[in-house]
């Protein structure tokens, strides 16, 4: 008797990154044009990471498209709040360790035709998490952050010279902020 395979309801972010960096053989209906032999050939492709930025933005694939069907994927991606170690995925042998901590999550609720966005963000000054929903802001806890609505993850790299706790801003009487303390939103 054949049993229908159960759809996997949770996948680890690590598995997603491993799949992203795994060599893939292109299908026979997706050939690569070889400029040397001037013919379409079946080929392979692979993404490698040479270095990573201070702010790592991970966009989770939440929409599935094929010729006949379009759907939103609601699989829970289990991502770490702290200690995302990307070092093994970086090819540069001279690279420093790439260890990241989550600083924000953008969520998407709804379907293909429309939806609603909310966010979780960690306050740099007090180290607490907050939930943003339109004009409403409320306190949040770490156990609320990993959901099937997570769509874009924002991680900040721990640098060797950066303390694990952030320093207060100049406006609160602490150390002055540096240009690296802000993301450019333009």
C-alpha cells in the first residue's frame, strides 16, 4: 500500500542555504547556450558566496510559480535569533568568521493577490523586541518571531571589534553613533 507523503511543515534556514549553494543540473528544457561550440547544452550551475555584508538580508521564497499554478508557501522556516554562523558557506579562505544575530523580520500575511505586512524589530538601545503593525507598536518576545509569515530576515554581523551589546546613542548621553550604525534606506 502506498502512503501519501506528508508535506514538510518546518524547514531549517540552514537547509535553505545548503540548497541555495548546491550544484544544480539544469533540465533538458532549460539548456545553456555554449559560446564555444555554438549549441545549447545541458549544464550545471552553482552559487558561491565569497564574502557577506555587515547587514545580511535573507529573502525567503514564499511564492511558488509554475505554468499552471501559483501559490503562497506557508512552510515554517526555522531561523535562529542568535548565532547564525555563515562561515562554512563563504569561499574566501582569509575571511573572518561570519556570525550573525537577527535584528528584524518582515512578515507577509495573505495570498498572491494581496496581503498585509508587519514586522518585528530589535531596539538597538534597550535590546528588546517590538512588533510593528501599521501605526501600532507593541512589545514582543523572541518566541513570537519565528512564524510561517516570516518573509525577509535581517541579520547583523558580529564583528570582532564590536561588543555583543550595543552602546547607547549620543542622544541618550552615551557614545556617539558612527555612520555604520544606520542602514541607508535611500
